[in-house]
């Protein structure tokens, strides 16, 4: 939804590219993990997430006024290292990288935390991304704890549940962002 709004408004406004780039990178790593662990419950949604994440990054970059070279270079390096690790079958190290990156993905909407608090508005915090992050971390925490019994899955997702709960708290305190139609184009 957030990427579609960017395409409709032809502007990224105050949105950070971090949630989109980290989503794509995270899904690539967890796809490797699911493939190596032969766990289709991990592989399939993350493979779909690669397509979604790529679409979001492309939508963002199409209307961004700058090119976040360092962010893209860092993400590319992480993907390259994970690809090499996948070729040698090291799912433990891929899982560890994925754990760290999963926390970044789930906390990345908080990159605008200073803006949200200073403006006392959640206009810079994408509600759909934050809400889906909350639902996602809740479901993966449950799967990791109750089904897979895999700390690589439930560990970062419990942290993500905490981070996404902070985001939900910001929406509870400052309200939902105003509708896109009600805002001046400079906000988006």
C-alpha cells in the first residue's frame, strides 16, 4: 500500500528507503535459509516477499530525489555474502545474518521516530508497513516457538514484536496519519 501511494503521488515525501531495502534483503536471506533447511513455510512467503520488496524499492527509487548509495551498497554486500554462504550450505550463519536483518526490517519504520515525536504526527510513519510488521512478527514468533522450535525464527521476531509494538503505540498516542488526499503534496 505504501509503495502504491508513492506511485500515485509521484513522491516519497518523508518516507525512508530503509524499510523497502531491508524488506527485499531480508526476504532474500530468509529464502536461502528456508531452502537450505528444506522448510517451505519459510521459503515460500519469503520468495514472494522478494518480488514485493523489489517492487517497493523500484517504486521508491522511481520517485526519490536522491540515490541512497550507501544503503544499496550495504544491502548488496549482505546479499552477496549470504549467496556465498548458501552455496556452501552454511544455514547457521545465514540465519544469524537474517536474525540481525529481521530486527532492522521490523524496526526500520522507526527511522522516522524523531520526526514523528517532533511533529507529534505519524504522517512520516507508514501505518500499513508498521501494522503488517506487527502481524508478521506475531505470526513468525508463534511459528518459531510452537511449530519449528527454531531460535533463528522466533528470536528476532520477538524483538520485532517489541519494536512494532512501539510503532503501534505511536499510532495510539498521535493517531493515524491523515489521509493522503488531505495532506499537501510536500508531505509525500
